[in-house]
C-alpha cells in the first residue's frame, strides 16, 4: 500500500521579483498539484483507497495575480495587448505553464516594465479535473474503477466552471473585487486542449501560431507536399500529421512520403497538419470540413492557444457575371447567415476587416500569381461574402435573391463569416481568401469533370497564397494584434 505524503502547497500568495520567477513558480505549483492528483488516482485504481480532504486540497490550479496601482498618469501604449484598463487586481488560474512559458512572459514583461505591476503567485480555488492529468486517458481503465466511482472522490470537468463569459463580456465587475487577468482561465483552457486532441488527431502542443483553415481535403495534399519540402530544405524541424505521426529531416524522401501517405486522417473529424519551426513561424492547416458548426467548434478550441492569426482558404460560389472559375475573393465584409454565433455576437455587430491582414492577402495573391495592376483586379475581387448555414441555398433563391442583392455580395460560402466572427470574438486576427469554384447564378455549377480540372489547377496556387500571406504577416506581428479587437474593459492578457 502506498503512503500519501502531504506536501500541500501553502494557501497564500507570494510576491515574486520578475516575470521569469513568476512562471517558474507557476510551473512548480502546477507540477506539484498534477503529480499529487495523478498519484492519488493511481493509488485508488490500485487499491481502492480514496484521497482524504487534505489530499484533495492539493489538486488545484496555480493562480497568477497582477496588482496595478499606478502613481500618477498611467503610461500610454499603442500596443493591443499587455496593458491595463484601469488600476486594480487582476487574476487568472493557469494550466500547463511550462508549455505556455513564452506566451506568459510576452504578456507579463511589458506589464511589469511599463506599468509597474506587481506579480503574485499562489494556489487558486479551482480544482484540476482528474482526466486532465493523464495524456491518453487509457490509464484510467485499470482496476475496474468506473467513471462514476472516480467522480465520487476526484475533481471532474464541470460545466459550472467552464465558459466564455470573459471573452463575451458577460461577467460582472464589482468594485473592490478582482478583475479577470485573461480571456480564458485554466479550466477553460484544459477543456479545449483535450478537445483539440480529439478533433484534430494530434497533440495540442503541435499546433502552430499561424493557422490556415480549409473546407476541402484536397488542400491537405498540397500542404503535406509543401511541409515535406520545408523539411528537405531545412526550413522546418518536423511535420506532424494526424495520429501524432511525426516526420523529421532524418527520414529519406521516400520514407517521409510513405509515412505521410499511410496516415489514417479519416479517423478524425477535423484533422490537423503542422509544419513545425523552432523560430515560432510554423504553420498549421486544419481541414474543418463543411459548415459553420465545425468552424465554430474548432476555433473555440484553437483560440485558447492564442494564435497570432487564422486565415480561411476555401471555395465559394461566385455571384458576379464577370468572375471566372479560379478567381479569388478577398472578403472585406460578411453577411452573416450562419446563425451559429448570433447570441454571442448579435448579427448587428459589425465584424471589421483588419487592414494588415487584407494587405498581406492582396500582396500574396500578386506575388504568387504574378499579376499586378489591372490583371490583378481582374483576378481578385474584394467584397462582401455571404456565409449561409444551408449548403443548398440555391434551392431557396426566390427568398435569398433580394437580401443578396441588397448586400452587394460577390460570393457565398458556409464558413468564412463564422471564422471571422470567432476571430473578432476571441481577439484572434483573421482573414478570408476564397477561390470561386462555381457560379450557380450563371449556369456554371459544379460538375465532376469540370470540378476535377479546377481542383488540379487552382488548389496548389491558392494554398501557396495563404502561406505567403502568413509569412508577410510574420514580419509585422507587433502591429497585427489590432486594437480593433479589444473592448474598453479588456483583461491585460491578449
């Protein structure tokens, strides 16, 4: 029988001298809590002995507090993050601090250096659900213990403590009370990290900060081909595929191609592919499939990783006679008929285009196609995109006609407005570049032969445009996190 050692952390907050020391302390407290929880679960599975009250008190997330009490006029910063709305105490629980070290330091250092904030670290009140301390979950099948038995003695994921109230501005700020320090607390982050693994088929740690979202699997083939080439020329450290298949530069071209071909991507609802780079400029592609529900689902979870940008690259129906199959549509506005986010972000809320993203996408089209001036204008149309939750919207054309006319829309799809609205809602820079694959109003519908010819010609170029746009944005990351995405009472962390 194992003996439980009570190494419960002190129930108080201590002031630390620097952001680096704060992160080190968060790592120490988190490791202590998760180790204690994991050991207690394993003990229960082995001999049925549950933790006592003192032991369970150890199973809590570390908490980070920022105390901001300015002397005089607060500093002015044009930065879109790492700033305070007003004096006060800001707090958030933290999970996986070792993996989020770079993000935490990026947020904390300006808050200390420019605003003079004091940092305190301690143990929070929020319990760590026991499934989150086991990587695969297979470990929980030992000993014959059921989920209901484990739930009697260990913290479980609870919907009472997981939500987007902070991101949605639905929390109440009371005088003298602590304010939220980040958009997502530890329980919300852990919830999404596990969902990412479930939906994408790869470890959440593989997700890169620059994200492409597509609604066609054919883009995946081009992305994998590009990823293998990045490995070959030394621009990437590894390529991670669904099922956590990792290919690095030690594999021969033949071995790498065989490993990529053998991936069982169809086992996962929204498979993800990651070109990993040590300098933080890696790119992930997620095949979200078709529809706004998938688009919202995956961006709900990617958002907790605080990516630098996500771009939609997919197909659309062109609405103008002058458009040709294979032309591009750069969305600068969205007619939201996807309906899925109407409660979180009412349809009358404007979703602004982000100038930095728009300029990068337009320049990327010019660079990859070689078109400039009038030739570029003929190939690239800027305008409003209708996002409809009904793939067969054409069957309701008599009802749709007037609304589309009034909007001056140039294209219809099923995901772009959802992704843009989620970017606006979650403060993640966003953009959309679509490729016209049919023109249903003008008799050019998708037929198998024509579609295949289009796919062969257009997809490789379109994907390269998306990658080129992200590369352009990487050179101006500081200005990318637009103040357009922040409200007047934002948490200090982006």
